[in-house]
């Protein structure tokens, strides 16, 4: 990768702690960090053999600590024993439908997990950069679109509230305790390694490969910002680098997105077209507690960080389709 050489001086031998490393974004982030020469330590709660981090055997190149993000004593031990310099916090319960069924466990992981990590960082003098993954869902439902970083955080449903609260807690640690924290708010991630088949991208691709009509849980008209996972991983790394160079960014939040405004049906039809399928989606209209329209303005990241995406939506979709073809062929 061209930009890897540019990053290598920053990341080479840097002790870096990643939470949620076996998740969708985490797997690709760890891949990029290892490529850049970082010394990566991952907190892993559940062993997920189908995770891209495990499947690619990249997990064999990092230090794995088994445990839960809510265990503050464990977090303090990790930060101290491995002399962690940079923290990238991705661990979360990310599924909206699960949050609706199990709000308390979602709050415990997403909110309590975040304050436990930040408190452990506050007690660890070696920490130089902390990147906290929030979400566009932290903004809640807003009349004014697209959302910029000055849009109020006002989640109303369980998952959205968990991200609003964690986001505010991160900002509080920066302002009250001068902790070097920055926050990312990204659009809906998609990419190889997402094993939640209820999501539109993996679900549609798998259905097409099996000759079945793809299922859309909503009415198909929900508008979202779709963001390719490798662009997300690169954005987290860029933000850590920029925070190191510009400590005044402490406490800031940054949107990352392509600025695309796609309905669920639009996205499904794009995938069908790229897979040369004439299957038609089955629209079930079952979704609830979800925001109808959300998309982001990433102008601040472009101006302040010099950020630009590495992939287009179509390039990301093509790479994602290739990943699932290989993954599903292996598991048959």
C-alpha cells in the first residue's frame, strides 16, 4: 500500500492497544497497524473463528489478552505492562436490533466500557493518543442534514443513546482531565468480515450467491451513509497521527464519510447490479427504533486532518463482494 511507507515512521514499534480487534473494523485496523510495524495488543472477549483477524491468521502477529472492556483492573494492567502509547477503542455492541432487545448489556459495554477504558488511561502516564470510535448514530434523529460536528448529540433509542453518552464521556475526559482523546463519527460501515447477516451488504451478497432473494428488514427507504471498512481503519490511524502532531486536537470529534445519500434499496440494487443478478429484494418493513435519514458532512476531517478516502463506494463494494465469495466458498 502506497501510504503505508509514509505511516511507517510513526507506527514502527509503537505499542498500540486495540479494543474490538476481532470486529469488522478492528480486523482491518489491526491488519494496517501490523503492516505499518506497530506492536499491537488486542483485547478479545469472545473467540470468533470466522473473524477476519482469525481467518487471515493476522491474530498470530499480535499480542492477545482475553477479557472484557468493563474490567478496569485488566485494562490498567494491559496499559502498564505493555507500556501502551496509543489506544484505539472500537469494542462495542454495534447491532441496533440487539440494543433494542437488550439495552442494559448494550449500555454496559458501550458506555461503561468507554469510561472504564478512559479511567484506566487517566491512571496510565504513558498514554499519548486515544481514539474513541463513536458513530453517526450519536447525533440521533435531526431535521438538519447533513450532520456536522456541531450537531447536538441527542440519541433517543438504545443504541443511539449508548453512542451519544460514550461520546460525551470521551469529551469530558479531554476537557476535565486533559486526556489526549479524539472521537470519530463514521457512517454505516460495510466490508468483508461483517458476519451479521441481517445487515444489508453481507445479507444481500450471501443471498445472491445462494440464489435467494435478498431480504430488506425496513421499507427500503431509510437513507444512510455507507463507508468502506478499510477507509475507516485508515481514518483511525490518520487521526492518531494528527493528534500526535497537533495536541490541540484533544477533545475534538471528526465525521468520516463519502457523503453519499443512499436508500437501503438503492444500495441493494447496486450490489445486485455489480453481481449481475436479476433477483429482486424482498421488502419486509419490520424495522423499528431506527432513524429514517442520516448522512454526514466530512468537511472538517478534510480541512483539518487533510483526510480523503482511499476507495470509492463502488471499489469498496467490489472488494467486499470478492471477500464474501471467497469466504462462503471456503465454508461450503
